[in-house]
């Protein structure tokens, strides 16, 4: 039963939420696969074209906590419709962009896509009974990775049959239909039970400024020089701004992100995992896309045509979907926290395979399948761990912060891979074999570190429980 005073969910409520969350996967699939095409379209190096990923993730990292905080308020449906409208505008701008600068503006507007999933999760928790909300939340959480298996092939077909602008035009159409579904099937009107608390403007400015400076440092320090004064100043500004945000969030009554909730063991575990796996995922997927489309004369490329390159990501969707169903079935027998190290272990195996044998077609396909399985396991467990640890009126903020950390991890991964490729210039729009191998190696380090930390946490937790 839903809470008294709230309108019950209509028949197509869950379908509309999942379809709206699919916006994330459809729009995000326009990134990694099309980096080589964007480099060719605007006559820029691949390392510069990588900014279409970084700019999108940067805006997402800044906007997602704001959207999550607003999702806890009374106007959640209106927030989702507004977000979809901005994403639609960004898709249109990217479609008609005359140069790379305008194109980046469109990609930036599309960055709000990362905040749509936390909003849909907050709506599911609000309008569905507990027994129905839990599986729906898990499904919404992995919608991004599952939907990529649909988005990437479709993007490849549209871009190859027409051009990359056709793919962005389709995204605009998809977002418009998602908004229509939200308008029709999500209960309208303000939620009478939602808290009406003041918005933390100072916290939003501090967190946004700190994240922007940090990601700018990661992206551009290679160009500036790691020991240069500019790099040092930007890093100091980033760290101090984020420190001020933490102090402000602890002291203020209604913070943008409730850090007292975030520090709860299960929430902290999910958030720490989100950063590491987000970094590794974007490194693996973005570099694998470059390998698939690079010509064979590079020594590492598979020369897969753009139309078929999208299908290289289909195993990611299959692995994510299978893992999500498996986690939901096994969660009746095992604690959800168990699936975090399991997912990290699978992703570590995938990263090692891609690092050692990325120039082999079948290894790349198997790597994508294992990546999907690892992501599906971890991402299905994260929101469930958070949802059972926080109150319903704090869920939007808590889940959105987890999404922020995934997005920050992704932005770090995109920036790191771009920096590694920029450090190994080839004199053409293609990367070098050394840069590709080193980028995959960074992914191995990220996955291994996350897996080791989670295994140690699990072992120590069992010992503590045994001694009690």
C-alpha cells in the first residue's frame, strides 16, 4: 500500500519510469561510439573529441546532486519533465551544431541525463508499496547499462546509414516520447507528504565549483604540465572548495547532500564502489569503442564499420540484464552487500582481458559481456543497500549522491583516458597502440583496487560478526 494522501501508481506507471530512465542509456550511447566520427566531422584529434564525454559527465556530476535534492521535494514529476526538456534541447543543439564548440554546449545540456535515474527511483519509492518498489529500484538502477546494448547498435546504424547528426536527432525524438509518457502516466500535482525544506544554494555552488575544478585538473593537467603553477592552483582550489562543502554540509540544517546519511556503513560502501567502478567502466567502454573502429594499420584496431561497431556493445547489455536478474533471485538467500565484491571481481577479469588481448575480436566481445555482468551486479546492489538504510524523504538525495559518484568516476575515467591518449600522440586522428594499452592498464588498476578493498571489507565484517 502507498502512503495515505498519495495518489496510487496508475497501470503504466513502472513502464513510464523505465522508459524515462532509458533516456540515460540512449543519450549516453551517443558518446563513446561516436568519438571517432566527431573527430572526423570537426577535424580534431581523438583526444580533443574525448571532451564530448568529459563535458557531458562534468555537467552531470554538478547537476545530479541538485536534481536529487529537488527530487525529495513535492514537485518530482515537474522536475523530471523539466530535465527531459533540457536534454531534448541539448540533443537538438548537438544535431544542428556548426562547430565543435556549439556541439559541446549541446552535449553539456544533455548532461542532465545522469540525474533522471535518481528522480525515477525517488518516484518509485514514493508511489509504489515496498514489495513492488525494491525490484523496480534495482531495475531502474541498471537501466543505463542494459539500455546501452540497445542504444549503441541503434546509434551505429543511424550514424552509418545517415550521419552522426541523425543519431542525435533520434535521441531528441526518444526524449520527447519519454516526456510524453511521464506527463501521461506519472501522478500529477505536488506530493502532500514530501518535505518542504529550503534549498541549499551555498552547498550547490561549493559542490559544483569543487567538482568542476577537480575534473578540469584531471583533464588538463597533462596539457598544462603536472608540475605547473596552473595545475597546482586548480588542484588546490578544487580540494579546498570540496573541503568547504563538507564543512558546510555538516553544519547546515538542510544540506544539499546529507553527509550524516552518506556515512552510514552500507551507504558509504555503495558510494565508494560507485567511484571506482564508474572510473573503470568509462575507461573500458570508451577505449574499447576506439579499438573496434580503428583501422588495422594502427596495429591494434579491428576496423569494424560504424554500423556494426555498436553491436560490439550488445554483450554489455546481455551481461547487465542477466546479472540483474541473478542478483534479484539470489538476494533472497544472500545479503546485497555480497554482490559488490562479486561485481568488482568480474570487472577486474574483464579489464585484464582487454588490457592483454584487446586487438582480438572475441576477447573484446567477452570483455564487454563480463563488464556488463560486473556492472549489473554492482549497480543492482547499490540502490538497494541505500534504500534500506535511509528514510523515504532522504532517498532522492542519497541515491542521487551515489549517482554523482558514479558520474564523477565516469568523468575521471573519461578524463584519464583522454589524458593518456593525449600523452601518446600519433600525428593522426587515431591513437597509438601504447596509449591504448596504457589506458586499459589504468582500468585494471582501478578495478583491482576496488575489488581488493571490497574483499577486505567483507572479510573484516565477517570476523567482527563472529566475535560478537
